[in-house]
């Protein structure tokens, strides 16, 4: 991936438009026979079964995938919490492993894709438990979960290749690691898009060996943890980094009260009530941090891709040498990366056109968020009226359309009938 341009705090933030076959957007098919209808029926049946505790485990066949440790080749890692140990319990994380580095710092260690596949779900970078889930190619539905990392802003359903840099292990006390830098690693399957998670060990036939080491469960609490009677380690990675290196880490911010760094064109004609376009940078995947308040210390809520159209709701507010503007329904962004435009913005009472991609449609949900039931799927080109919003949920901005349901703003473009 090409090197990225810093966003509000100088951190390169690659993010592209999400493609969500099980969430926001899905591929259309012929009535009664295509993937839309089959997926809808299967999901409805699985959800109904899950609600009464009868969700059926997915069928497991021979797996062809190879799973590596998610770290640079040659580094050694120790298991400090193993199967059914401590916080892992006996539920969907029962076969999870907590790993720390031997012979080097854990915090800041680069995290690599342990297998090739697609991004299934992730916390927005630096938030929550810092989890990133990848559905493994050739894994017959296996999903590998990594938590307590500060990930690159990838998108759901984005392809990743084994060895591709994904982020770094978070420092002590960050991204839900309970005060100690470590990586939480687990495998699971789901028959119903995440409503039910079925744990899998790092061993066949249900799971995959970890970097050539099979770790079958035997029911011992905290199995494989070190020190302990079943200690297994250290584990040595053979994962080779691939692709472009990670972008540079945040450079020092300008002194408080100083002028903002002129990295991109300065904002023009910004004021509450006007539309603005995000100017994240020239490289594919660049995006701009949107924060919970003005200033670099405020938590990141989401990252808006280059060209995103937003509405300015409040500001400016001066903090950390920059002018910050609150974007309607989203949060605060640095004015350095916003350009006032005369184009219409999404707003209640305004019109929009669905832009889900050729042959695709946009899920219309009963409420904002990825877990809300799907009411309909709007085809690309459909014209709708915005009736409420925006609402922030699951890393996206949601608008109610035609008084019927909620759709993700990523796939709605303002439309001026005149």
C-alpha cells in the first residue's frame, strides 16, 4: 500500500469505503435464487434458532489454511494465559491465548496478518478492546481474532494477505489490556454472523495448528500457560512480513497556540450549517480522524475517507494549535482537512441517491447499527428522502430514509433534484 499522509495528529490513516456482505451492503441476485435471498433466509433461520438456544454449529470439513503467529519471523512469544484460564472462561474465548514477547518489548511490536483472508470485523483504531477479526481463506469458516492492538484503519471485507502489517500491540493500560501489553489470540466459527460464536482450538480437526504447533485441549484450566504444569513455549514465529511497511507514527504536534501545520489545503468558508468535503490526502486509503472533542487528546470515534461530504455543526474551537469543527452526528475534526463546498449535504428533509456499487444494494435496517434487523435492500440509483439522523453506531453514520429504516451514510450521496 502506498505511504499515507498524516491526518489530524500526523498519523497516517488508510481507510477505504467498507464493503459489508453481512452488514451494510450485499450483492444482489435473481429473485428467489440469488445470494441475497439465500443469505436472508439462512440468517433469519439462524437468528431464530439462536434466540431459543438452538443455533446449530457450522459443518466442518478438511481445512487447507496455514495459520502463523501474528508477529515478525524469529520473534519468540510466551503464553501467559491459556485455554479456559482466568478471563477466557468456558465460552467463545475458552481456547484463547494471551501472548507476550520474550527477549524484547511487547508494546509496539508489529502485528502481522496470521493468515490470508478478509477483515470480518474490527474496533475503530485505538478504541474498545482493540480487536481485529479475519475470516481465513480455506479455513471452512474459521475466524481468527486478535485483541489489544492498535490497528490500521482497515475496512470490513478488505482482503489481507498473510504477513501483511495490521498494526501494533497496544501499550500497558490501553485498548482493554487490563494494564499489561499483550496480544489476545483466538479462533471461532459463527453460524449466524456473530450472534453465536463457537470456539475452536489451535489444533485439528476443529481448528488449525499455530505456526506448526498443535495445541489440543484437554480440559485443564489455564492449559499451556507459563509458568504452569502444562506450560508450552516459547512459540517462535515464522511469519514473513509482506506488502508496504507501516506508515510513520505520530510526529510531535505543533506547540499549543501555534499555527496549524499546512499539510493540506486550508479550510475555506467553513462555518456552522455549511457542507464540507474531507481532504485527507492524495494517497488511496487516506482518512481524517474524527474525535470526541476538539484536541489531539480526545478519543478517535471514526476516520473519514478522502472526499466524504459532511455538515459543519459547530466551531471553530482552538486546541493543540489547530482549529476544530464539529461535524453533525460524528464528532470533531481539524479544519486543516476540511474544505467548504457549495454542494448539498445529507440532512433531514434532503434527498439522496443510493450508491452501493453496480449490481449491489444497500441494507435498510430497523435501527442504526449493524445488528439491527434488515427491512429491505435498496438498489443502487434509488432516490430517497432523509427523514432523521445522523446517528453514530458501529463506526458508521446512519440516516433514516423515507421514514422506513436506517442506512449507512457511506452509500448515500446528496442529490439535488434541481
